[in-house]
C-alpha cells in the first residue's frame, strides 16, 4: 500500500532536490532554494503554485511560500518555482 506521503514525494521528483528537501524536513532556507527578490525570465513568486497570499497580521507576512521559510516577495523567484 502506498502512503499519501510517498505519493506526494513521488509527485515532487521532477522539481529537484530543493523541493524534495522541503517536503522531507519542513521549510527550506531561501539560500537552499536559490531565492532572489527579483523575477527570473518573467517568472515571479506571485505566479507560483507554492505562493500563498493572505492578509498580513502581526508577525505573519502577506506573502509566504509553502516550501521556503520566512516572508517572500511576490515579485521574487526561486529554483523550486512551478507555474500555477
């Protein structure tokens, strides 16, 4: 029997080692993901499947990534970018 976690890990295989590390050990650092605060060839965090938008409240930033620890810029980019 295949577990849900195994299926999720298999689904991320094409994304590379950074995304795989994030699912195995929780969020990864910006440096591990190759994060930058500027777009890459028109690709931006705001158009990534892992970007989460919410209202900023207290210590919670308005834009976060499901894979990267800490706040991100909607106009940033990283190596685990996947289109929505």
